[in-house]
């Protein structure tokens, strides 16, 4: 006679199902965690929103640097503004919003 050495199967075929309030709670918690993560990523670099300006017609990056950074050399200020705004050149357009980093 052949005997089963492992014994009877201990796991049921149907996993224990969660109740509706438990499922709804898990869904809500997952959605809220997603909002927290997305919100953290979206607002990660905007700790100081007061240092944003809108470029007006006739303004240049050099003029903005002279006005907002009087104690710094213009070349350093222009480089800092370009780096903070991921600009590849000093060309800016009216209506563009620029972030001005701390001097």
C-alpha cells in the first residue's frame, strides 16, 4: 500500500476573501499614499515660490540679473539664473516665468 508522506493538503483552494470595508479601506489608503508621493514629487523644488518673476517685453536676462542681484557680478547672476531654470542660453521670451535663486 502507498502512503502519502507529506500528509493532507493544508491549504484550501479558495483563499480567505476580505470583507468589503477592508477592501475599500485598502483602496482609499493606496490612493492617499499615491497623492502624497505625487504631491511630494511635484512640489519638491518649490520651497520658495516668492522668487519667481514673469518676463516682460524688452527685458533681458542681464537686466534682470542687474536688478535683482546688485551685490553680485552680472556674469555669476546670469549663470545662476540659467542653471536654476535649466536654460541653455540667455535668450528669454515675454511671458516666461523664471525662478530667481537666492544670491
